[in-house]
């Protein structure tokens, strides 16, 4: 387990897939993700079989929030495009439970993953892509220490129009310089 104050990250189980499918079929959740078609349980099972074969460092993690004496699944996240020679990785996240958006859980979760990436995996640069139509995510990433690095203009097509994709990143040196960010 990777543990924070209110959040913990654990391995994804097959039993999580039903929730992931429900959330990823919610237009509000999927709006700013690369998912743009309805997802069946067969799609989810195939995704799970695929990620089960990935190297341990690249396997997605389930996000759980503390609730009473237990923990409740709220989404998932993970590193991908890991480049070990460059010590660089991309990361992605979704919190499917909309009732807890805007309460700081996303920021806390991203900080937890950054700590894991820098202090356990020994990464040097962690980056992400976020659609210009997603100010909530951009704000959460900024709070967690990400810096806007560049823009891929009109790189995604949704609802009949193009949007920009922003690239944001954090370097290990920046992370080390902001202890309160951890
Ligand atoms: C993006 C996501 C991970 C953020 O998690 P979260 O728990 O909602 O984020 P936080 O509460 O930590 O931070 C959200 C911030 O955005 C702000 N915000 C919300 N809507 C906003 C808007 N329309 N414009 C500007 N800021 C906005 C919130 O007020 C909060 O900032 P504050 O703490 O300064 O008030 C989560 O909402 C999510 O998974 N969304 C659906 C999938 C997705 O978009 N994934 C990211 C793809 S790049």
C-alpha cells in the first residue's frame, strides 16, 4: 500500500472493474479522458488482462478514501510511458466518484503518486497531458506542483470542436525544493 492521510493506493483487483466501467461510462467523468466510446465489461476485462501483464512499476493503482474504519474505492491512476534511461514517466488519473470532487482528494492523491515516483521509483521528471477544457484537473495539478510546459494546439476533437492539450511536468529538483508539497 502507498498511504497518505485520507487516501491510499493499492493494486487493482478484478472486482474493481464493475465500478470503473460504471464511472467511465459517466459522460461527466469521461469528458476529459481519452475514453470516447461506451465501455462494456468485456472491454474492462481486456484492459485488466493487459495491465496484469505490465511490469510492476507500470501497473495502475486503485485509489481508496478512508471511510469510517474502512476504505472505499474512488478511482484509479498510474504511470505509463516509463523511460528508464531518461528517468521520466507520464501519469494519468481519474476519480470516478463525483461526490468527492473539489475536496482536495485529487491534489492529495497526485502528491502521493509524486512522492512514490520520486522517492521510490527514483524518477527525474513526471509529466501529464490535460485538456484545456479541464480547469479542475489543471488546478489540482498546479496545487500538487506541476508547471505548464507547453501546449499541443487543437490536439483533441470532442463534441464537434478541437481543444488544446497542455503538457505539465514536475522535476525532481522542484519537488525537493517544496517540502510542504509532499
Ligand atoms: C481531475 C481530478 C483528479 C481532480 O480531483 P479533485 O479531488 O476534484 O481535485 P481537488 O479538489 O484536489 O482540486 C480541484 C480544484 O479545482 C478547482 N475547480 C473546480 N472546478 C473548477 C473550474 N471550473 N475552474 C477552475 N477551478 C476549478 C477546485 O475549486 C479546486 O481548487 P481549490 O482547492 O483551489 O478550490 C478529478 O476531478 C477527476 O478525476 N475528474 C474526472 C477525470 C479527469 O478529469 N481526470 C484528469 C484527466 S487529465
